[in-house]
C-alpha cells in the first residue's frame, strides 16, 4: 500500500481541484447543477481515484484507478475549454488551469 500523499501527481491534482472549486464560484448561479457540478466532480475525481488506487495492494488495481483518473483529466480539460468558449472562464484563468491540467496529464 502506497501513501498517496507522497505521490507528486496527487499533490498537483489536489491543487488543481482546489483551484477549480475556487474559480467556479464565479460562474453563473444557474450553472450550479450544470457545468459547475460537472467540472467540480471531474476535477475531484482525479485525486480521489489516485487515493483509492494507492490503497490497493496490486499494481493491476493501481493502474485501473490511474486510468480512471486519466479519463477525468481529459474531462476537465474539455470542460475548461467549454467554459472558456461560453465566457464563464477568462483566458487568463483558462491558461493557468489548462497548464496545470497538462502537467497532471503528463504525470
């Protein structure tokens, strides 16, 4: 069993989720059950799947949860692009968050 807190990818994805929670506070309130919920759940899915995978005893199980986290990274990447396209996310915030998504994806 691994200590997830020692995983650099967990640290980065945890920070990404926190930043996404913060930036989505500025989205329109009518999106509370739409894009805000979807983006927050997808971003939180990355570190939580890493935590769950790290708690498993086999490499195969760990890899399974890494794959789920990887899918969530792709989902966040698209949702950020969508949010920018409809004007909910500034270009500056998009560039910062998207840069962090790319770092996590490469890890």
